[in-house]
C-alpha cells in the first residue's frame, strides 16, 4: 500500500499509519520526488523534513522510501565544484539568485560523463579493506584524488581494470569477501552525511594551521585538526576573515560552506573565489576548493544539511591524507534553520526558541574536527572555523555561548574596532586560543625558542594598556608616570603596527611566521631600549619626537616579504634614532 502525505507544514510533511520508514531514512516526497529525511516516527505518524521547496505539494501524494540514509556522493569532481546543501551541482552562479535548480530533479552530484585518467594501486589477489587506496587520478592541477575502498568492503581483489580513462560511476574493481560475496567498486561511493567517517585514531594536536594573519598566528593560533569560532555582529568582518584564511592558510583543501547568507553576498563570494589564484602555486584557488552554497532564499532544511555535507566532504579528503580546512559562514543561520524546523514540529523550545538539542548538534559538528591517523595509515586533519553572527553582536546568546564550549580558539570580532577600521577586528581582550601549549614544541623547533615569550610579552603590554585606559578615562593620560606613558605608546605600536593587518596590501595580506617573529623581536627590542631611557628619566615625549614609534608602525609596509632579513637592521635603526635624544 502506498504511503500518502497527510499534512504539509512548510518543509515538514507527515504520513499516517505506516511502519515502512526508519529514522533518518532518505525519502522521495510527492510526484516531483522531492528529497526528504525521516526525522520522527510515532505509532500514529512519520514526520519528514523536505530539502526542497514544498510549494505546490498536496496531501495524498505519495512518499517513497529509499532504505538509505541521507548521503552524499564521494569521488573525483568534487573540487572546483559548487554544490547546494544536498550536494547538487550549481552549474551557474545565476542559480543562486533566481529560481535555481528545478525541484525533485535527479541529477548526479558528480559529472556522469567526465572521464578520469586512473592509475591503479592494487592488482588481482591483493587483500583490501575499507579505506585502502586503490586508485589515483589527477582531480585538478593541484590535487591527486586517492580513491578508497568503501568502508563496508573487505576481501580479495578478483578483477581490476587496466590503467586508463574511466567515469566516476563505472565499476573498476571486483572484491570478493570471506563469504564469497562479490562487491563492485567504482571511483565514487556514497556516505551518510550525519555519520562521522571512521578513523584509526586521533593524534594529539601539535601543528598550527598557519594563516598568515598575525593576530591569529601569533596571538590566538589555531591548530591543524582544531576548531575555532569567529563571532561578530553584522559587518564586523567575519566573511572577510574567513576569506583571508581560505586564501592563505596552509591547508591542502578548503571546504567553504556559505550558509543562509543572502544570494547576492554568496554570488560575490563565488565570483571572487573563481578569480583567486593559489599564492603558493599560481593555479586557480578553486583547484583545491569546494564551495557549498545555501542562500537565505533556498529551502531551510537544505541549509541544515549543508553543514553536514561540508564536513563529510572534508573528512573524505582527510581520509586521503590531506589537511583540510572547512569554513562555515554562518553557523547562526544553520542554527536558525534548526529552530525553524523544530518550531514546525511543535517541539518544546529551550533558550530563545532554539531546540533543546542545539548544544548537542553544535558539539557533533565541531567534534568532527581532528588530526588523525587514517584507516589506510596516512595522516590528515580537518580544521573547522565557524562564523557565528549573533543579533546585535551580543555574545551572550545561545549559539555563541554553546559554540564557545566546543571550540578552543575564539576570535571575537568587535564592531567598534571595525568601525575604527582596525581590521581584522579581532578583540584582543575577549579572544583566546587554548592551543598555544600544544603548539609550543612546534614553535620552538620551526620558528624560534623565544617566539612564545615574545608573544607573551606583547600580550602583557596589551593587557597593561587595557588597565591603564580605565585610569586614563577618568583622569587623562597627562598625570600618568612616564613608564606607564611608555606602555601606552608601545601598545599602540603593537595594535597598529602588528595586530592591524591590511588585506588589500600586496605584502601585508599574508605574512609568514618568520616575519611575524622578527617583527615581534623588533617591537620587544624597542620596548627594552625605551625602558632604559625612561629609567634614566628621559620623558616619553622626547622618545616619541624621534619618530621611533612611527618607524615601527610602518615596518609591515616597509619590509617586503621577500626580504625579511631587512628586519635584522631595525635594532640599529632604533638605536640611531634614540641616540639623537642624548
Ligand atoms: P560580516 O561578514 O561580519 O558581516 P564582512 O566580512 O562582510 O562582515 O565585512 C564588512 C566590510 O568590512 C567589508 O565589506 C569590508 O569593507 C570591511 N572589512 C572587513 N574586514 C576587512 C579587512 N580585513 N580589511 C579591510 N576591510 C575589511
Ligand atoms: Mg558575512
């Protein structure tokens, strides 16, 4: 007997009196075969959320089960692509603005006709199991795609095609398991998006994800395999910061999930990304990037799915042995999708109308980050960077607060800094990174033994400035003792000359760690040299008149990235200027 739609409420559809469906099963709804997922089963009814627009859908239309979980297709052709939240290719950015994909159309995620040049790693009689890399293809100019045996397959290869050109969907390999059952393996396979892909084991965090952004790398670093949140009100610079990281960070693969933002903003993102060039190779950045776009005018349930689709694609490339960074902009829009669906289900709302399971959903997402040993003994990582956009920039709301529990880097964007055009507007008093200790051995070995002590020194000066500012607010700076006036001057050098970074300047947009370190060293040298003078009762105003502070503020523009050694000359320059006082 057919299962017929009983009720429709926005993206939520129910079917009465059925025992045919199971939880989280993917179903096809109505004669247009809209994609949906079973999200509730009781004796009386089955509840389904639909990932496509239900406009025009009527009670009495049929719902058909698929006996599988909501899944994405994994295989070559993911990179350089733009997908919607359920991994349907958006061929044209026009689709983002207009009526986009025709509903219920069954299009394959990956190009059915494209042939890939395949080299096999296995031969007949080889034993293989889930995760074994069996073939390689050049997916883009930058990335080798390493096809893996599906997780449920284990056994002996009984047939392999010769090296050559094949599509993603044709059978290339036959594997016979212990029971004699033969499994067919292609370049592509399915994976349910809400199930984390298995790993051998997690490794401790020990390597930074270098972004070239000083306020992140030096002051509040993120680790490969770590998780960070970027909370900030509208216009604080979340999207810009995510873009800077996507462009410059030293991950192999970037997954960028544009979630619930306006269509025109996403279009801009996509246009910008299409023009970007990977700075390390000169090839298009899209060669190592996949974009998932779910604009505010697309169906709300697909927005909920887009986060899981993104993280699943990220894990897939991790499993090949790559370092993957995933950016989600914005997780608040995703949480709002959860809230909307929960409301339609008439669930008991918790804080601010969000469902009670909001914290566990946020946790499940961030817990899929990690630095791991893969089943095939390669190592890889997934680093998650989630933007949070609280109404009015109020960080006490549930999405920001719950996200904070599950990430270890917190980059609080501050509207007043953005307003003062201090970019990136990362507030140094509210932000933190809990990865510093995990990374210290790496810094000692790869940057310098005094890198972290220099970092601590500038952070201490910034904290002192914050305390002094309270006093200055009450009584003005004139009455401060000279050593405290010096603190304010040096803090300004740190804020303007170091933390502030110009995304539009050819050299300043990305700064290697070595330059960050040498800049710190010069600032520290300045600080000690000035303290000596102040101890000799030389007024800070005289020091300031030498132009030494201005000299340091300009270092970021005056020292090009290809001549970092120039920074070694700065202590002498500082001495020279200071010598003019005496
Ligand atoms: P959000 O995503 O938080 O709403 P955006 O990232 O879109 O904010 O930033 C809003 C505007 O602020 C940008 O269009 C740009 O003009 C400015 N801006 C943000 N970050 C920077 C930056 N690093 N350098 C220069 N301008 C910036
Ligand atoms: Mg934005």
